[in-house]
């Protein structure tokens, strides 16, 4: 066998050529003879072994290109053409090798041998290969003998995993590792064998099929796969139905393409006979040997409406009172052989005739499938005493009859007749108008007739009908029991909270004398027309003006009346107090809201501004706005809100009661202390001295009008010092004067621990004890007689009388401030009026 393979040879950059290798193989001896033409300087040759290994020859067009290149002149153009062709040849795969898939071996198995005629120039060389199966996945499939160039396969190859290998080979210098010649490549193709049986994508399927499915294609898709080489007998598959159970209807396959088919049937399904089918399918390829697989399809037949519903009875009777509505008056039963609780079994009921006025409705009981007849609008006995109804029944799902297209298309339903008897009852009175509208002005004088109802009653005497009031929220009307006349008993106020949207509602009832009595209800809607019966007023009388920001505050008014008896309003200052209104003006003065403007900068505080407010009709009213002028640092609110000091009558009464209680307790305490002092032990000699203390108090002087108070102090030589609060002096008393004793007795005074004289009953006892003690313990302090000049004071209080040491300095009393100066001048005036003048000169 003679094959021709292209090879690439080169020597130096300036010399290259393309030659042909003619190989003669002796298939029996396994030897080959190689001949070269023309003479080549450098050649790389791929030697192929005989056997299962095949080599694809180079194509004739390629040979023609090569031959034309060799026959061209040796000029410049010829050399350029050669170089271009050599450059293109670098991208060619030299040959393609075919290996049989899953070859049993033995391994390693030689598949090819590399040769290069430049090896004589490089004694130390080696052959190397790379690519798929060598340096890339899958690894360990191919190898090469570095010295001889033989290529070996090491394991069987599964074509379904790797159908093609691309291998690159080189010859390298062992010492330098550089390439001796250009890199070449060859392809190894794996020849397919029939080692895979076709497989169903779904080997077991369960599909629900409705009973009423028409013959033909079923919703069952069959898909197969075969991983063997495409478009070969190994992957060509045939599909068929091996068996089915039951045998009818007949099943087969409708082929769509090489890999897809659809299940088909001829005939009808009958759920009552067969509820499940099992079909076995086979997929078989055309390889040698042929391989096959099977699949099982289960068809679950779903019941459909193959049986129409039928009424169990042909007629029904019922009874209902007139003008009565009621649920579940009558139940209609049907029989259906289809599967319960399915659309093929559920019934639907329809009125065929007799319910033209929609007095009845019929529904389906989802549990029992019965038809429930109800009365939704009362029947009038005077119009009809008997009602005849015709009702039709059918299923939710359309009826299907296999082999009977006419019945399937037209459908089938059953009907039944129902007779409903209407019994007479006492009808209530019938108002001519159940709702009437009455228009009336508000604030009309009582006694006005608003409405007289008209009623009819076919079952009772109208003269025996009585009327009564059901609703009258404000109690403004009365209803005549015989005639039903609605009459006002009070003035009707449109602004009343019982009036909504200017309408006042009154409900009245008409009751007949039947057994039992029947009642009807009528409604009277009184539309109240507004009059100007309300005066305008301010919405908010207390307002705040930020004195540091604005000089204006907006005032809003309101009027309970409606247009045109309300706003816009005209607001003006009430000319009562010209002084009070001088700093104010109203601008703007007309509108729902007006502005109150201060004409000058006002001090912070509260101001009352009387205003006069008029509505559109000139009805006016007075109101007062209280304006608080304050400092607003943030926002429009006062920074410091002052607490109100005004008290109500209750608060004032509580304060007075508290004061009276306090005075009573104080009086009781005073009496108790007086008794204890009278019977107590002697007063200690070191009782405290009373004097005036300067507290630097700021405020107005007291308008005290008390009499002159004597400040008595025991001094040396039995002298008594005294003062009138301004000029101290000394009084020499030579002997006790009866007048002094009488004077002291007339004063309502006593002693305290501080030395004050509080009681006129105790002062003489106290003086006597003191004199007794001094006479006994200190003879040098004998009592002396003192002369007394002047008149006794009419003041009943001796609180100001005190004892002190004469050596105390009272000069600070001369500089107590302007308030005490004012008090002193008042006291001097009082003493001058009474003719009393005390001074140190006169006393001396």
C-alpha cells in the first residue's frame, strides 16, 4: 500500500525545500521501504505501523500547490513564494491517526514513530511530545521513546469522554535543550464502537389523563439519548410499544425526530371500567451488536363528567308566609355517579321560570350537593297565593360522552318543578311616604304643625291605627296618637347639637290592631332654616403679643349662624375708655380674622381691649381681648410666663377661714401663757434686754399710729431712763407715785423672757418681787421715791416697753434711712396733735 504524507524540511535560513516521502508497506511482513525524491537536506518523517492504525493522505489540491511551487523559476519571485508557503506550513497538522475505542491492548502499544534526517548533525538529541494525553488531561495516555521516536498508547480510551487528541512533537538538543527543527503536530481520533445502549430520559413516568381526553395525542413526551457517535448506526434509535395493559384503547408512538416521540391512542377512556394503564416502551439502536433499553409509562385516568346529575324527585312542595324572608326553605336532592367532591360531581342549579321578580335564590350545599332554596324578598299574599318554580341542574364540568359527540356538544341537564304556597299574615300599615322632608325656620314659636302622615292597611281598619313617637332626640315635638300629626312643643334651634347638617330627624311608628299588631316606621327630616339669632364673639379672648418682634396680633371671631348671618365681621374698638384704647387700633377691621395693632411700644404686661364685633347683618356684640405683651426669645411664646395672682371667691374664703383659725389658736395660746406666767416662778434677773435692730429693710414706711412707748431702764442712783424712739432722757424719781402704779395697772401688758411687759395684772407683782429681792440681797439698792409727770397713754399695748442698760449706744437710731425718717415725722405730728412733747430737756 502506498501512501503519501507531507513533511517539512529545512537546513539553514537561506535554504529550505518541501519533498515527498514515498512509503511502501508490506502488510504481511510489517516492513516498509522508504524512498525520497528529490534529494533532501533535512527531513522529519512520521513512520506508521501497519494494523489498525491508519494515516490520512495529503489531498491532491495540496500536491498541486507543492508541484507548482517546485516548477517555478529560481528567481527572486520563486524564492519568495517558497518562503510564504513554508510560513503557512508551520500551521499544518502533519497527519491524523485513528485508534479504536476501548482497544483491549496489550499495552503499551506502539502507534507511530518520529524521524528527522538532521539527527546526524546533532548526535545528542531526543524526541519529545506534549498536549492532550501527555501533559494535559487525561494524563498518561501517550508517551514517546526519546531516542527512537516511537509513540506508545498506554490505556484504552473511552470515546464518549475523549473523542480527539491533539499532540505536538519536537526534537531537542540534549545539551542545550534548544529545538533542532520546527515543531510539528498530529491528531489522534478515536473510532467509535457501539458500547452504549440508548437511554430514556425518564425511564419511569406517571401521568394523569382525564377521562374525557379525545383520541389522538396524549400529554406524554418520550425522549431518548445515545452517547455514541452522532449520525452513525451506533446512535440511530428506533422506538416502539412493547406491551400495554389493558389492551384497549390501543397505544402507539408518534415519532417527532430521532430522539423525541409522543404517546398516541385510539378509542376512549372509561373511568368506571379502567382507572390505570401501564405501557412498556423500547428504544433500540442500529449498531453491531444492537443495544436496547426500556421504559414504563403509567397512565392514571382522572374521572370526568361522564354522568349527568338527576333529581331524585320530580316535584317539590313548599310553604312560606307573606312578606317573610327566610333561608333554607326547601332542599333539592340530586344523584350523580361521578367521583364525589370533583367538578364532575358538583351540581349547579338555575331557575328556568317562576322567579321573574327575584323573590327566591338557590345555592349548592358543597357537602351534600343539594340545592338550597331561600326566600330573599317577601311575597305579597294580596298579589299571589301560589308560586310555581322550575329549576335546572347541571355539573360544573361540561358533560362528556365517549362516542356521542352530539350529547357532548349540546350537553344534558335535568329539571324539576317546585310549588310554593304563600300564606296570609297581618300586614303592617303602609306609609304613603316612608321618608318625608319638612322645611321650617328655627326659633319658631311652639305649636306649629310639621307633618301629617298618610297610611294604608289592607288588613286593618285605618281608624284603629295608632301612632307613637320612636325618636325625638331634643324632645321638640309631640305626635297625635290618632292622626299622627307632628307638632312642635319647643323652639327648634338650628345650632343645637341634636341637629346634623341643618337636619333634625324624627321617627314615628304606625301600629294597627291586628293579631299580632303590625308596625311600620316613618321618618320625618326637618330642615331648619337659619335666622340671625346668635351674636358674634371672639374665638380666643386671651392672646399673646411678642413685644420684641411684632406690634400686631390677629384676632378671630365666630358666629354660630350660617351665611349670610355670620362673617366676614367688622371689628372696632369700643369707645368706653378712651385712655385705655389710646394705644390701639384695628387694622384690618373686616374679615373672619382682624388685626389688633399697638400704636406705640408697650411695656410688658397684660392689657384689656374692649371690642365691638358686627356680623354681615349689623348684629353686634361686645367682647374683651386680653393681650399679654411679653418677650419672645424663641418662637412666638413668652419667655417667662407670670403666674396669675387673681383668686376666686372660694380661695378667698379659705384664706379668711385659715386666718380666723390661726387667730383663735393664738388667742388660746396667749391665755395659756398668761396663766403660766402668773403662777410661775420668779423672773430671772438676767432676762434679755430689748432694743431696736437695724435690718436695712427697703420698702415703704409703715403708717403706724400707735401712742408713745416708754423705754424704761433701771439706772444708778435709782434713776429711770426712758425714750420716745428719737430722744432718750432720764427721769429722777424720789418716791413712788400712786399715779405710776395706776398708770401701769391701766395698761394691758405682760412680761416675756425678753423682759417685755405683757399683762397689767402681773406688772405690779413683778415690780414688788424685784424690789423685795433687791432690798434683801442688796441693801445698797434701796427703793427710792420717783416723781411722775404727764398723763397715762391711751394705748392698750405695752409691747414697746422694755428694760435695757443705760450704757448701751443708741446713736445708730439717728441714721435708719429715709423710711424711718418718714415714720419719725409722722409720729412727731401725732404727738404734736395730742399736745405731748417728750425731750431730754423737759424731763431734766
